[in-house]
């Protein structure tokens, strides 16, 4: 994912996913949220959206990747139903990653002629920044609401 996003964009995706997962955990369960699994689920969700949105460029490989992402997410969410695992954090991270990727993740197109084909990202860094900001505001709003509700 870092190769397609770029280093600092990948970091923003990772942090926004982690934040979304922690907020969902805080909002929906009393269990402690520990570790980086919320952010990892966000990366998984973002990869699924990346594969879905770039099927035109990557073809069958993207379709297989998307199928694998859905299977991996489903299996891990089922495993997450085991006592002691904070599945709500996983779901929150997944949703945050999906939001960031849907609105700001790389969307490639093929440009050039037969002798010099290249892929180009149709999305700008500003679009990613807005997607991250919106994700942080949504999950931050949920956290703020819950804090002031108590």
C-alpha cells in the first residue's frame, strides 16, 4: 500500500484508521483496545477499495485481490468474536480505512501511446488530505459526543 500511496500519505491512512478503530472501540465496547490491529484493519479496507477502484488498470489481479481482502476480513472478524478480542475496534478501523481510500486513495489510469504507456494517479494529495480530515472529523465528532454525553 505504501508504494501506491506514498510514504506520508500511507502514514496518514494508517493513523486515521487507527483513530477510527479506537473511537469505535471506545463507543461500542467496554473492552480495552490495545495493539495496532485497528490500523491494520484500516489498511485492509483501504486495499480492498484500492483493488475495486483500479480494476480497469490491474484487471483480473485486482479482482482476485478484492476477493482475497473480503475473505481475509470475514475470517478475521469471525475470529474476532472470540472473547477478549475487540472486534468493534477492528470494524471501526476497517470503516475508517474504507472512507479514506474511497474519497482520497489512489485511482489510476493508463496514459500514453503504445510505445510509452504509464500509469498516473488521477487523485491529488489534497483529495487524500480532505478524506483524512473528514474521517478524523467524523470519528472525532463521535468521540466528542460520547465524552460530553457522559
